[in-house]
C-alpha cells in the first residue's frame, strides 16, 4: 500500500485512476465530498492503524472461526497485493 501511495503522488491522471481502483478494491474509500481526493491517503492509513490496534488487543488464542476468517482475509490481501503490483508494474 505504501508503494502504491508513493507512486500515486507522481502518477499521471490515468495511472492514478488505476491505482485508486486497485486501492479501493481493498479498502472502501468512497468519499462524497469536494475534499475526497485529499482524504484518501489519510483514510487508508487510519483504517490500517485501526486494524493493527484491534489485533494488538487480542490476548486470547483465536477460535477456529477466527482462523478461518484470517485465512480468507490473508487470501484477499494477497490477491489485492498482486493487483497493486500489476498496476504499478512491480514484479
């Protein structure tokens, strides 16, 4: 995500739209305001920080259902990372 955000800052408008689409497939960034474009990076970082905080507060062994959700989210994250890499042209 950091690489995508860094590339977005210097990308052409067409490439920025591709990067935005790839990011929005991972995190909902639908902002309906005139300031929406400048809030994307902040909202994305806030969302990731929230998830990190939730994980750090877990002091119990995960349940079987939580492991299953983890596996699904891990697969989604890997697919999203692959989409971002294909948009950015990274190996």
